[in-house]
């Protein structure tokens, strides 16, 4: 499938970076609400089907969740779903993806190394594939850099029989993606 169309709520710089890191690494859980509102805006930017939205969070490694005491992407996705429901859009979170093998920390890896690192690493949980057939899924994550993880998530959802409407993220670094004018659609540069 490759990388689906991706929308970001904000550039990954300054305050956005500080807020994401505080939520993810320092346990500032109260920030899930504002981050969820930004993610909801990115989801709406996709202009996915008019029906209820299925938000599929990219899973964190079990080791990371245990170390942090929470799954930051799932928490932000739940906040985004609540925000979307308040705005009159049906939305629910389907945490159906899981890591089927360990992956190395992506920090410091090139785009090609990241692709190789995550290739085949995700799968849909046993028995959950049927949940993905009702409507297209929107993959959600906190941050996108090269798009390798989102491409792998799209591959896993598609392999399980699901359809991917696109991906929405809280932030994307402006040096890794070109922002499409004043809109938040991010277009990956060639690797």
C-alpha cells in the first residue's frame, strides 16, 4: 500500500515539540486533551467518508508502554475521538494493531533504515480483522517523520482486509515534509 495521505495538525517545532514530549516522556497526561483536539483537526482535514470514523492508533512497543505507564498515542486518539463526537462526527478508537516483533529505536535512523526496521513489524490482533471491514480506517499517530511506521500500519490493516482512508498526526517536522500552503496536508519528500 505504501504511505497513505497524511494530514498533520501542526508543525513539530517549539511548543508542539515540548507539549508532545511532556505528554509522551514525562507523563503530563492532562495534555492528552489539547493534543487530541489538534489530532481531531487533522482527522477532519482528511475529509474521510461522511460516516462514523474508525481511528486506528499506531501501537507503542509494550516495553515503552510499561516504562511510561501509558500508551500516549492511544490516549491522544481517545481524546480526539471525544472531540470529534462533540463536533457531531461519529468516531471510535480501534486499538487493533500490535507489534509482532521488536523494532529498534527509530531515532538516528535514515529513512531507508526506518523502512527496513519496521517492515513486517505490525499486525492486526487475532479476531480483530472483522472490525476493520465496516468502514475505512484513519491511522493516527503523534508524530510523523519519514512515514515508515504509518506505511507499515497501512500495510497491516490492508493485509487484514481493512481499508485505509488516510493518516492523521498531531505534528510533522517541516524539514521532513512540505506543508501544502496554509493547509495541513503533508507531502513526503523523496527518499
